[in-house]
C-alpha cells in the first residue's frame, strides 16, 4: 500500500483538519469532527444535511457551503456515519425550518439517517438517491445504489433551499431530480482501504469491472478492457435504456473520475459520451467533468446523465460556494 | 497499460474536443487544435499565452479564461508545442498591447517559445518559471524545472493583465512572483505515456522518488516510503531553506496531486505542511488543494509555497473564470 498517510487510524481526522484549515472561510468542523458545517447559516432556511462513509472526497464535505449543503457527516472510510453524528449535525443546522437529509441508498446509511430522524425530534424529511443503473441489488444495498448523481441532487436542492423553498417542496424536488438522474461506472484498477492495507478486489491486467460500485462492489460483469468509445457506449446505453429520455431532451452530463483517473482521460470520455448522446437525439446542455465522487485510489470513471428542464437548469446555474464546486460567487 | 482511450495516437485530439465542448462558454479550439483560446478577448489587454507538453491537465488549457490565460498551446504528451502553434496563438490573442509568454523552464519549451517570439514580429516578452528546488539540472532542463508554481504566476499575472497592466510591468511582475515561489514533489508510482505503453520509470513497492519531475524525471534520491509527515518535512524543509522567507511571512500553500492521488491524501498533506510552516513562523494565508499540474497517472504530490504581499493576495483573490479555477464570477 502506497499512500500519503501517517497511519491507517488517523487518516480521516488529519485529512479533515487539513480540509477545515484550507476552507476556513466557508466551513467549520464540529466538536470531535462529527460533522463539517457551513460557517454562516441562513436563518429560516431549511437545513440541508448529507453524509456517508469517507473515501469519496470531495463528496460530501466538499459540497458544504452557500447554495449547497449546510452540513455533512463523514463516517470512517467506507463506513456510515453514526446516528449521534447525524443528530448533532441536524441540531447544528436547524434554524427553525426543518432539516432535509440527502442519503445515498446503502443499508447502513439509510438505517443510521432514519434512526437519527426518529431520535432528533425535529422536523426532518429525507431524499434517498439511487441513481446507479448497474445492478438492482448490491453488496451493501437493497435496491439500486446511490452514486455520483447524488451531487446533482445536492446542488439543485441546495439552490432551491437557498431561495427559501420549504421542506416538503424540497423533498419532492429532490425525489424528482433523483428520478431524472442515472449513472453507471467502470473500474480499471481497485482501491485500497488504508485499514485493510490491500486492494479490495483484484482485476487482471486486461480486465475491467463494468458497473462497479463506489466501494469496489461487483458490477454487472468482469470483462476485457475495451476502448473508451466501447465503454462509453455501454455506460450511456445502459443509462438511456433505463432513463428513456424524450428525444430532443437536454441533459447535464457528469463524467466523474474515481480518484486515480487523469483529467485527460475524463475529457476524452466526455467527447465519446457527448457523441453517443447526440446520436440518440439528446443534447448535453451542461457539463461537469472531474473527480467528484471517488473511491479512494480506484481508477475508472462513471457517467451520469440528468434530464434538465428550465427549473433544473436554473438551479444548476445558481451561485454555489463550496470547496469543490464554485461559481457565480 | 489501463487507460480510457481509443488509441495512443488520438488521445490528445479527442480529449481536447471533449474539453472544448464542455467549456464552450469560456473558450474555443483554434484550427487544427493548435491552441485553446479564450472565447471573448478584451481589446487593449496584453495577451497571456502559455503552453507545454500535454499530460499535465488541467495545466495549461484549464487556465484559459477571464482573469488568467488568453491562450494555451498543447503539445503532444510530454512534448513541447511547435513554434507554429505558438505563433498562431500569439496572433489570435494579440489585440495591440503585445503578448506575454509564460514558459516552464524545459529546453524544448524555451527553445520553441523563443523561436516563436523571434518569428512573430509582434511585441512579446517572456516569463520563464523555474520553481522546482529539487535539482539544479534535470533530464530536459538546464537550470531548475518549472512546475506547479507556474499556475500561481499565471493566476496573478492574469489578474494584473485583466486590470490593464502593460507588457513590461507584467513581465517584471511574473519574474517577481516566480522568485517568491518554490516547489518540490515526490512520486509514489510512475506514470505511463500512452504512446509508450509502459511506466516511464519503476519504483519498488516500498520506494518513492523524492524530488521527482513532472515527467517522471529523477529527483534527488530514491528512498524508502515514509510517513506523510516525514515527506512534508522534507519537501517543505527544502523549499524553506531555498526560499528563506522572513519569519512572520504569509504564504500561499499549494498542495498538488500528480494525477492518481486521492483528495483525502492531499488534504492530509495540507495538514502536515501547514503545521510545519507554522513551526517556522510562516502563516498559510491562502490554500489551493487539488490535482492541477499533473503527470498523467503518476501518484504523488508536490508542495508549492509562494510568499504573499498585499498585491499578491489581491491578485490571487481577483475574479477568475476558467475550466479549472473559478471564483468571484
């Protein structure tokens, strides 16, 4: 295992301390590092709270700030945050308008966020994301996994919360964006959890895992390495089959690296995916390209397509000021 | 070699096409993909032009846009752009106030930019960056290499150009920022140039290359893998020894991933580097953390320290709107 760390036990806390120092203008770290919170809350705004296992940086703490999340709870690497983390974060961001939880569909996350919602006594609603079309059930999941599409939900719901949308409407909006959003990924190389010290799966030199999960969970099948175009065909094909957008639709195209994939390859995938979408009569009207929902040092890519209407475009374009996404401010 | 490509010969052009499509609001691609140009030029502003071998994305094309570069010339992977690329780009961005070249100190780059400056007949000045303290001479270099500090020069000079600073003053400013900026890096894993198909150097499972260059050039020495703190001590120590900032100085701390290094590790390095700076009486007043000056899929990190004064802080904070850096807009 080759990592820039001091010891497997302190990776998360040292990384969070560096993150909080680098972005002190935007956010602060809660007591015992239980959550990352937006520095300046907006009274009367619904509090937006997400979280999940660490190792997917910048998701979720990198999306805390104006126009997106109010707080994020980082669990240990690939481990759900605990209910008490979530309860303390909810208390920290509830300014009277209630709290919306945005939760990726994994059993541990759903259980702990549900428990926290019941225990906190506050007005809470939840959006559970499940954008991964690769498999219907997975290692840690009943139903589809929540993956990179989650950041699109967080961005758009965050923009709506910022302009005063109430809790029930935000919940409905989040569910609607999730329904319009689909993803699928492929791994070329596995990742290594620091505490494990060895890769969490193995792939031969000529193999890739098609439909991989963001913790290295098995996907649809293990196949021989293919060209970028063939990979894009399979990922976009599976997404479009499931999403079935109207021809003529506009979409947001998110090409997401898993952590060890260079940007030159991600933009090459943008080129392939865009051409395939065009062939299906779909226009990529917005783009996001980079490593945003990662799996430690896994090499590979996921593609996410989210159908846009006028409101969604406006919410996507609205100002955002976080560590990982920033525009209009 | 596991890469998301269609063939080694078309990596650059396909990636540039994807890049230009994704950022069509900011930039456009010149004929035959000889350069990437800011979409809307500002008449009477000095044109800022950089470039170099590809494989370091987002450097340089990712820094084209308002408040930074007017154009960038991408050479083939790890290969200098040709003089005719540079000449055409200079013609495209010269609106009458002359053109400033920002060139990393590699023999091929310096030669081709110098040749272009002589041949273009336009008013041209050049800033050559050489911020890497690792070695005094390197594989492709007479004198020190220009590495991640280059983006700091591009950002600050770009902000000054935007508010109307003339060519000679921009050249002096760029030289001054370069003098205040030092970097050093370490590689944990090598990178693979697509056309070569195999890693460009080898490292044992317990080895790292201390002082590595951004093309995988040898550094100071090959040593056993060490802790993040020990690595940060050596990198920051070498930088401070050479830079000799006044105690009490404020600096910009850039922790830069080489392409395959996860963000969780980069922020952990921020934490280490910041503490070491504090121990030397130096305050990190600005931070930039991410993979900005990369070496394809190399794993590792570089640290850059740039001494700030009031003007430098203002130039750093000024609005920028590029594919890879964006704030205030």
